[in-house]
């Protein structure tokens, strides 16, 4: 039985992956490294900032100290603050679906984005009230595809819920747009609905179900996933 829903953020709620690509490309370019668009979407999408910068440096044979990595993350975050204020765009169906689900299930966010980025966008878009748990990049040791972020989000949902018994991973649905997220959800023992916002549907077949848009999603559809 479905008892909780965990959303990814970038690429599911907010359409800011093009901004993240531009800013990764900008910061890496300032460091003398090139990031092609096809490489970002094929290899780095779904990673948090730490994972993306680390992988890009490693893939190009460059060393990256912890201090330098922290500075790159902070620099990109500053650029993001400037960029997102004028370019917030929610994906179709987001506001309607959150309104429908929030009355039925506790909702959480498990995202590789930084917490202040998530909070800024949710508050600006008027969506913050729908989520009782947010777990961000700063809250975990390992990013996706590790299951840590999903399991921690579920622990937070359980700590805030009055439901008994506690919600089990098998009773939780993750909504994702990346292969890393799908694999992390599976490792956490959760079902996953993939949305083809960032990858074509054929690249997301590891998920339990795939839709083209959240416009197609409603509570009966999600409940059917757990009755199969």
C-alpha cells in the first residue's frame, strides 16, 4: 500500500537543469575544464554538486582537493542565486499534483541540490507547505545512486507523522527523472515512477513505471502501482 511520496527536485518540480548545466560549464570553464552538453546529460545529470565537480575533474585527469571543491560548490551556488530569481519554471502538473497528494500522503523531497536553493524556489513558487521533510546535498555523505538520501527522507517523514506503524520503504514511492535516482530508490527498497523530463523514456526503464509528464499522474495511478 502506498503511504508516502518522495520527490526529486531538479528535473521533477523545477525545470532548472539547463541552468545547472550552464553554471557547471561556467565554473569548470573558469578552472580551464570543458564540459559538453551531451556529456552533462549523459554522465553527470542526477549527481549533486560535489559528485559532478569531482567526476568532471577526475574524468579530465585533474586533482581536486576538498578545499578547492568546497570553493567551486560555493561559487556555483552564488551564480545560481543570481540566475534562478528570474528563471523559475515549474514543470507542468506539479502544482495540481502536489495539491492532490498532500491531503492523502506525507510528501518529502530528496534532492542533490543545496538546501537554500530548494527553500528559495519552494517559497517563491508557493509550494513549501506541501512538504514535511526535505533532505538536501548537505544532509548526506553519499549522493545518488546511493540510497542514503531516500532512507533519510523517509526517517524524517516518519518522525513527523502520527501514522502507526511507521512507513516502510516498500510503502514509499519515489518520483525521479534520472538513472541515478531510479537506482538509488531501488537500493532503498522503494518503488520509483520516472518522468521523462531529462531523459527519453527508453533510458528510464529501470523504474517501476515511466510517464512523459506529471500531467499524466494522479493518486489513482500511483495507488495502482502498489496493487500490481
